[in-house]
């Protein structure tokens, strides 16, 4: 039998985190096993999606979460990654934002 982990607590946070992301123009997807931390990916879904820091600020002011690790890191393909610590245990969220693509020029026909 595998040891217990924080996956149930992470899943309990997901619906409200997804609503905050949606409010700011992002779709939110879970990624990974949730055995050690909760990996989330925010994908811009509308042209006017908020900047990532605005989303993180709302999340940390809504939940007992704290931004840790200093400035967000930039990872493969330009993902911006924030690490957020949950107020109990050794629980963390790694929240990645995929970059907003430049808008293509549309031909009027």
C-alpha cells in the first residue's frame, strides 16, 4: 500500500481555483500525480486574459496560500511558474501560466 498523500486536499481546492482562473480569462488544468505537490497549468482562453501576477494575487488573498521562492521562474516554452505554499503541512501548488500568443493579423474578406 502506498503512503497517504495530500491529493484529496488539493482536489478540494481545485473548483475555486478554477473559478478564479476563469474569471481572469484562463482555463485551469491539473497536471501530475499530486503525490508531492499540486501542479496546475493556466492557459489563456480569451484575448484579454489578466497578467499572471494578478491571478496569483487573487488566489493568495482568497486562500491561506503564500507565494514562495522569490520571483516566478520562466520554464520551457516560456511558461511562468509560481510556487505557492499551503498553510499546513508540506503542501505546495506549482502554478504555471502558458504565455499569451501574439494576436494574428486577420484578413478582412
